[in-house]
C-alpha cells in the first residue's frame, strides 16, 4: 500500500502520542478532524496501524533485568520455538541467521526468577538435537520501540491495580476494535470485569502518577512494519571504544530512526541494536553511516528471517 505525505505525518504523530486529538491532527495537516478520522480508520482497516499500546520502563515495574537468549536449533524442531513463544517472560522471539537460529528477549524480576527461567530452558533444550544456547545479559537499555530511555530509574512502589492498568494498556489490541486508545472510563470498566472496583477519576490519577514517575514513557501505536515497507530486520552488534559506550549510544545511535531498540551488554561487541530498513541497499547506507563515528570500531550483523513474537507481554 502506497502511503502519502499525510499518512506518514499521521503515523508520526500517533507514534509520539496516540492520544492526540483528531482536531489537533487535522489542524496540523491542514484539513478537518473528520478527514483525519477517515485516514486513521483506513490505516487501521488496512492493518498498518495494529492498535495502541504503551512503552514502559520494565525496571520500574519489577523487572530488574533484560536478558537475551540465543538458541541453536533446526527446522525439524518447531516445538522448541513454540515452547519459547508461550513463555510469558519472552516478549520477542526471532528466527535468525548464523550459528544460533533463535533469538529471544526475556524480562527477569530477580535472581530467583532467572533461576526458574533457566531451569525451564535447560529442561527443553536437553530434548533438542544440539542442546546449545547462550545468555547475553543487558547492562543498560537506551531505546525500545523507538522510544529513548532516560538515565534515571527511581525505585517505585506499585500495587496490583497499577500493574493491572499497565497490563491493559500494553495489550489494548485485545480489548478494542478501533485505532483509538482506551479511555479512563473504559479502563475502569475493564477493571470492574476483573472484579476490581475503581472509579474513572481514580484511574486518571493513577495514570498521571505512572506517567509523571517515568513508568509509562509513551502512549504509542503498534504498526505493521512490513506493510510500512520496512521488510528487513537485523540485529547489529557494535564494538565501540570502551571509554565511549554511553556517549555513542545516547548521542549518536539513539537518534537514528533505523534503530528501534538499543542495549548495552557485557559482550566484546557491547552494543546490540535492532534495526529496520526497507532493503539491503538501505541497510548498506545505514552501516556506512555508523562509521562516521571514529568510536565505532567494528560491527557484526545478523539477519532476522522470521518474527515469531514481538509484543510486550511480560506483565
């Protein structure tokens, strides 16, 4: 589907804040709120917009660690990928090229939780042909879902109702059939269905607190990247001057539109970037652009062949 300037502008606005009013969107583009509404609904019907969601800081909701697992497997073992997909802690799972054929991102609450995850993975991997996987620990998160993460991470006290609200917001596509974000009244009703009685004003206050404290980083939309034209996804590992990791990540890499997710790990290639581009030629231009920085020493790229799971479902 060909997108014109107006469609792309609407998508950019909704990515930054999917709660933006139709009046403001229309005014910014020079047409009426009704024309804006028609275009957004068409993007939704054509499944370019999959629905609203939020970006949250996992470290502020009880998940102290993000961990990548790489698994060596083969096409005769589809059950291994299916098992990983069902693990709640795994919110991204890709089929990749190279020695390891599956890459999963896991959210971990604490060491005891990590131990339980390892035991489950050990048990399933022992049944596979290669019996091989590796763990890559994330030290810092710089960007997720194209949203930069702040430096601060203040410990918070969230109750079960807070977590239920966040779970609803993360998974809004389960509850609605429109591109509009859930209202506080709708959230209140959904909580009531879960036998949690809370008024609309109380939901509003809780949401405001979660935003002010940096738990909710952005109200955004899920988009179909392939229909947007970004059919090529890669995982790029970067070796950087050891004294410049933080500066390169925040000031050089985070602003790049091609990079949707960026992490610091303890590996020799200490930055892991997930990128999306239209094709190989665009990727080549991106790669050459990395070496504009003298602090970037080397890169290693892995092509994603299949996206099996890509949604923040860990709450």
